[in-house]
C-alpha cells in the first residue's frame, strides 16, 4: 500500500513515484486503470513507460470538463482517456458508459417508526464538514440510534454512536439497515449506497466554507438530481423534509435485475 495522497498533493504524488516504479517493474500487470485523483498523475504515466496499457477514466462527477488530474494526463499521449460525460467527449477523451446509467429510484414502504439515521462524511483528510452535522442536528431526527462516521469532523455534541472511521463491513451493514443515509457527495460513497438500494441524501461540500479543494461536487449534485437517484443539496440545506422524502425511496439497479431474471 502507498501512503495517503491527498487532493493536489504534489509532495505525496512525487513520493509515490519510486515505489510505483518498483511495483511496475517487478510485478506483472495486464492494465493500469484509474479514476484519480492526484496519485493517477504519477501512476499512469509510469505504468505506460513500463509497457503496461494505461487508461484514465474521469470521475462521473466531472460533468462539465476534466479535473486537474485529467487536464494533466491529457498531455501524456501514452495514457488513454475516457469520459462519462457526453457533453465534452472528443477525439482525445473517448466516451464510455456512465457508472450511474443503470440505476433508478422507486417507492418503498418503511415500518412506522422513528427513522434511523446513518451520517457518513467520508475519509478525505484536511477538510471538516460541520455544516451538514449542524443541519442534521437541526432536523431533530438524530437520536441515540443514529450512527455517525465523521472522518476529520471530530465532534463532542452528538447523540448516538460516533466513529472517526468504520470498517468496510460495518459501513455496509449500517448503511443497509438505516432508514436514511446522509452522505458526503463522494462518488465512491454514492455508488456503494446505490448498490445497497439506498436513495441517499448527498450533502455537497463547498470550497468557500473550507470543505473541499474546489466545488466540483456541484456537478455530481446536478447529475444525480436530474437522474432522480439521490437527493443532493448543500450541507447546510439538509432538512427533515428532505430526509423523510429520501426514506420513502429505494434504488433499483436494472443491470443486476436483468442478470437475476436471466439466471
């Protein structure tokens, strides 16, 4: 495992180059594929230089154009580029299917009880997300049954079970059993929620509030809202009404459904 490399982390990216070179020249790989972020700017060119076919797939969150990582890699001819956004595909950026294309929302019936909340703020380092925590508290829905995964946003004023980080199996179990999941708008967390059949409330980080390096999450918010597969709002705008509406919805993966029917 490489050490953590943060967003736009030049020092961390450069430090990863030597161990990556050793890996690429001592082990055998059929391909190198990445969706970023900063680590891809080192890994993919080095993989290509070692004769490994290298492909960068831009995040589905980048609806309006490539990320900083994508803009850097488009200057490396040996790295193949793919985008999930038809609006800016071109001869350099070939269009590929979106990871969100098979999902849709449907109504669901929940037991008549107080909603159980799971709030997850991701694992990105260096960025707190207090605005969504304060908004969830203001809904009045948080109680002793609420589970929080806070990452960098350490708090001492929360009801329920509070964790910095959860083990993957615990994360999956808690998310699947919750009535409402309020999540940061990271694509990885979104995809996990959708795979579990959850219609999440996505809280959008904002650079001006010191919550992220830029405002690219606005793009994923517009996309998921247009598809109806999640409810995305700025962190401070999470309300009781939004949470209750999300609790009445589930997510269906038509690809999985088709496979099950075929079997």
